[in-house]
C-alpha cells in the first residue's frame, strides 16, 4: 500500500481539526521517534505516515504495530 507522508502541521490539522487543541510539534516528533506514531525524519523535517495512521483508526498501539509490518 502506498504511503502518504504529511508534515506535522498537516497532521495536527487532520487529526484535531481546525478548532481542536493539538499536541505540540515536539511531542509529535517524540512519538514518531519512539515508534508510537508512524512516521520518519527526512533531512531536518519530520513526517507522519498518514496511511498507516488511518489504518490504525487513530489507535497509537495499532499504529506502532502496523509501522513494524509495513
């Protein structure tokens, strides 16, 4: 399945909506670094794998398992 890598700012908008209260970018980077949210660092920028995150239904544990399976 094709991956859709999105910037952290786009992830915040999609996950929490326009009027939501998202986690700060540093917390999301830490979640990616620790394998809680599927994503990666390319150069100096961090991206979330939106396809893997959606397959998990937003469940962080499932996202972690799917990241290992992809």
